[in-house]
C-alpha cells in the first residue's frame, strides 16, 4: 500500500514545493509589467496589430495574421495606422527610453531631444522601411494610396557616415545627431514634407511646410508653407495639391497667420481663416474667413467682422473646430465670438492691479470662470454662410452655446439648448435646467419646444425627431419637427427605463439609447437588462427585442458599437451584444439579427472572465477582443464571427499574445465573490482576494479596500503597479494578506452609517470564516473611501490600522469649498451627489455634524495615515490638515503625507512608487508585527527633507 501511494506523495510534495518556491511580489517588478495598449484590425480582417508596453521602458509593436502567423515586429513602435486597402501599416517609432531619459537628465532643449522615426510596413510581404527624424505622419480616411510624413528640422551639419543604426531594424535610414544650438529665429520655419505613393514608391518633397491635411477621399493634399529666413521673396502660402495629377494650386499668398483648414469630403471646397493685417504690432488681430472652390484661381474673402449678418461687436472665432462643411458640401459653418477689450499693456507690470471680482449675479463663480478661461476665450458661436445672399446667418449665441446639428449638417431642423438665466443654480444642483428649441438652420429662427428640462436629448439621424429623457419626470418624450408635436413615448413599457439602483439624492439617469433605426422609423432604448424598440410618435406598441430574457436570466445586454461612423441601425443588421451576468459577474458575447427571435440562456451565456476592447474588421466578419481574469492580464484574441455561436467562438478564439509570462514566477492570488447579510438586512456582495498559496487553516491579516461598489469587476485584472492612490491589491495579496472589497449601499442623509453597515458587517462575516485574524485588520481608501475610513474609525475599534487618502473630515467646512481642479463649488456634492446628505447645511446642520468625523475624533483608537496633497483639485487639502491637527491635538497616533504640488491622485510615478513602499511598511508594522520604518517611528523633520526620506529602519 505504501509503495502504491509513493508516486502520489512525490507529486504532492513537488506541487507544494513548486508553490512554495514562488516569490512574493516586491517593488522592483512594476516597471516591467506589461499591458496591451493599441489594438488595430485591418479592414479585410486578415491582419491584427497591437502594442505591448511596459509600465516604464521600451514597448513593442506586433503585426500578425489572424491565424497567429507573424508578419513583422517593430521595437518601440506606436501610433499605428492601417491603410483602408489593408496593404500597409504606418507607425511612429519612439527613441530608446534610456536615450530620452539621459537627455532629460542633461536638460537638453526640445530641439536637442531624441526624435521619432517612421516605419512603413508592407503587410503582404512583411518588409519594413524606416525613416529617421519624423515628427508626424498622415494617411487619408479613404483610398489611402498616399502617405505624408513631416520631417524634423535638418541638423546644421550632415550625419557622419558611420552614424549609429538601430540593430532591431530590417532597414533603417541613418540616425543623425542632434542639431547644434542656433540662435532663435523670429518665426517657426517650416520643414520638409515627403509625400509617398505607397503603391509605386514614388515620392515628392515639399519644402518649408508648417501644416498639412488630406481630404477624406485622399486625393487632395493641403499644405501651409512659411517664409524663409533671409529670403524676403518667399512668402507664406496655402497650397492645394491634386495628388492624382500632381497639379498644384496656390490658394493664398502672404499672411501673418492662417488656421482651421477644412475641406469637404471630395476636396472641391476649402475654407479657413487667416489674419493679414499689415501692422504686425497691432494689439488686436481680426481673422477673416476665406473660401476656395476647385477651378478658381485663389481663395476669396467670404466673411469679416463687418459682413452683413454678423452680430454687432462680433468677429470670426479662432477656434479651429468651428469650421465645417455639411456632408453634402452645400453648407459652410464657422464660428463667431464677441470682440473683447484690448488688454492693458501700457501700465508697467509692477503698477498693474491683479484682482478677481466675485459678483452674486455672475453665472458662475470666479474659480470656475478662471478654470475655464481659455475655453471661454476660444468659444465659438455657430454661424452659416449663405452663398446665395452672401450674408452670415447667426445660429448660436451666448444664450445658445450648445447647437445640435442634424443629418450631418444637412438637416432641415437643428436643435438648441439654452440655460441662460438658470446657470447660477448649478452651484448647488450640479447642473442647470435648460430650455430646448427647434432652430431653422437657413434663417437662424428659433422655436421653444420644451422648458426647464434636466436630462438628455437624442436627435434622430435625419433630425426629424428629438427624443428627450426628463430626469425629474423619469419619462421619454419625442418632438416631431414636421407636426410640431411633443408626444410621450414608451408609455407602455412597464419596467423602469431609469437607474433603479440610484442611491444619491438626485434624479436618476436613463439607461440610455442604443440608437435610431434607419429612416427614423423607431429607436432602441435600454432598460436595466433588455432592449426595447420604441415608436417615436407613440402609436405602435413597444417591442422588447430581447424578449425579456435579459431580466429573466439576470443578464445585462448592451450593444457594442462596431462602426462609429454609422448614423443608424439597419432593419436586418446583426448586432453584437455584450452580456454581463449580474449573479456570477461573468461576461459573454451574443449576436442578434434585427427582426429575428432573440434566444439566450443564463447557463450558457457567459464565461468566468471579462471581455473588453471588442472591434470588428470594416469589410469582414472578423472580431478582435481581449479577455482577462484576476489571474491573467488582458490578452488579444481574434475570431471569425459566426452568428449565433459567438460565445463558443470566444472559448476557442485564437490568442495572439498573452503579456506578462513572468507572472508565473510570483505568488499571485484568487478572486472570489463573497456574500453576507449587512446590518441593514440586505444581502450584500463583495470580492475577497486570497493568496495563491492560501491555507484555510491559517490566520491571515486582512485589509478592507472600498469605493462605492466594485463586485461587478470580479474578473478584472489588476496589475502590480505603483497606483495613484488605491490599494495595490495583487501586491498585498502576494505578500500574504487577504484583501476584502465590499459593495456599499447608502441611505440619503446617512452616508457614514452606510459605510459602517456594509464594511463592518462584511469584515465580521469574513472573520467568522476562520481564516482572518480579527486582531490584524486594516482599512485603505482614497477620496470618498478616505472619508469613509475617517468615519469608521470614530465608530469602531475593530481595525488595527487605517490609511485614508484625501479624506473629508469636516463636512461643514468642506460644504462651501472649491474643487480647484474644476473650479466648481462643493455644495452640489452634498445636496445632490456622492456625499449624499440631500439637504443644505442650513436645512439639516445635524446631518452635516453627525456625518463629519471631526466632531467624533475623541473616540478614535486606530492608528491612521492621511495622504493629502497641497495641489489636490478635488478635496481641498485643508480637510486633511483638519483631520491631522485634530487627532494630533487629541494625542492619537496619526501621520500625514503631503506630496508637494501633487493632485488628488498621485500623478508623478516617483511619488507613486514612494507611497507604495510607505503603505507596505505601515501595514506590515501594524498587521504583521514588522519593525516600524524611520518615518513611522521618528518622522522626517524639514531639515532632513531631501536628505533622508525616512524609509530605512
């Protein structure tokens, strides 16, 4: 008997030894951990391209056939594009990371920094052609026969013959050394633009180019050239090149500045703005709108500030996004804006007053105005040029800042949203109510169709209908521009079409629209689970096109947009639906042909994984996507799309690449869905993360991390990265911690109680399982999570350590503060959104005090670290100061980290790495009995700042 058991015992011993040999994650692993960034699929579906990039270092571009066969690889390739004939891939190539880093250390000027190269890949042969010193490239959207790439400024001296080349290249032009320092020039001189015929290989070089654009069809190239230093004969020009016959037309010569170039789709029409004032010292520049049509000699002036129809004291806006042609090319739109007073440049700086004047009648508070100052200076109000009358038709205005164009600019009716006179209330509402208007784009006349709306608008593809969801009424209505009638729709749908799980004291959002059907015959709307087909005039009965099977099987069905240019859904179109299982958190893909019977079963609809990054080849039934679990980072896979068998295809899909093979060397972890009964009596959900070598007979330290609700992310992968603020879950799990992430539900007026009811009840339920040490419990959270920690440690002594990032300690002082990142006042947050008080400070001061940890800090016994940074744009850092100074005054163990000039969440990678080390040291000290680091035991006095970081022991 013993002899028969020996092989099994040996196998078991080896398995245990193998698991024991796996290393715990440490802080050295971060930089090399990879993810798949860019993902491309050719129009014919035969080629897949993707970049694999480490957190820090050099990435790699892979090009493969859909069967997994290698086509080409490009070290450091990125920003890839494929031509629409699926023949070529063009990408940029970054310099070596180490070279760029070295140049930064040496504080080289921008013109001295290492430059990008360009790679042109023939997808049929795999041949790679590379070009050095390229600053940009473009291909057209359609008929991509031509490539244009813009070269960096030529070095003053030629590159030596033995210039270093990239050993990874199959063919690479010599890399020239950086240009020597030269005296600053009075203007930015253009550089060479190379236009290459990708089919024939022929090239043409255009000199002194500053900007360049293709039209959508790819047959016209527009160039802007500059003057040349020392040669007064060469003047700036706008040049239009017909690439098919190489005919070149000079559109405009001589200007100080030109911008906002727009062509119609076929390239027959061109519009742009230019400033040609002969007085270069003028303090105020007035741009004019120029227009060129194929067959004419040069551009003509269309609009200036005194053109008929221009509003008084208005001029052409410099905003490039304001100029456009309609789809047909029959309409030309542009932007206008008020002429502002000239800035005072006469008074010396030291005598000039700098003051912000806050006025109670201002639409917005000064911080918000200053935060959005450049946006306001660039604001353009929509106008149309009437070619027949030669006049301006002003459509937008300061009262009508938001104009919804329809039918790609050719619609018979546009729509306007006006919140004029209602903006002040956004200070405490979080948004303003608005009036909706129908607008005649030919005349600019406006007709009120609905007043005081808070919600969303959805114009049909032609513009005939405007569907409105009113958040207050929780209803959809439809405006018919032909009959001028407003009609309630979807009234026969008996399930809610709004978020029934909304638990903030604000009106719930709609689940939203899938889209409009062809010819505006109907629209598709989501409920919590299913999809409904709705008649826009409210006559035909609503149809649940997914048969109610989503709700019946607890499956959330959502359409995946595969063609972002599509304006409507066709009658027999095949939809690809994302399927999410609310019960087990699995995902799947399901096809549905419009007009056919929908069928799905919960047992076979989803897999225990997460599906993301789904894309389809434009001209083939080939789909690319990624799948991941907590144990495996997202890969890239490809399938031939076979209707009604998509889930099976996911299981058997060709995986083209799986990043992070090094993960197998480390003790990782598992993610499990955990349910318990909260103190509210409701069944709660959360995720429990356990070490890979978990032993149910051991007692583990545990950290609870939380932010609203996270259990739907059960199968999400979390890389071991130095995070901006959240808990580095795989890192702590790998090092022997249990991590618990509970979902939290709230009752208006009692956010602190909600945190207690779910977090503490969940913690105790886990302790009852027997594998969590009840004396070694920790808390970690950021922002809203940081607030909840500050509250919890005043309510319970259950936790031995707490880490609170950017917490609000005092709701009474935070209520009137400013979110400096946006300039918004914080009142709306307490009355309407996340802070969930649901009343003003004056109406219910008791709730603000009850939910403010500051007033209860004498009860605290848990050691706590606060991270709050002096450039926090969301929660004013004085909140962290209030918490620290209060606990310090009360003699409580408290530390505070202020990363100088850092935001709400850490941005600088060096700071992210630092906080990960400190977080580990803190929890290891209090939850594992480790030795306290110097910063914990002694602190870091200001005199040691920059000399001793306190990370030693």
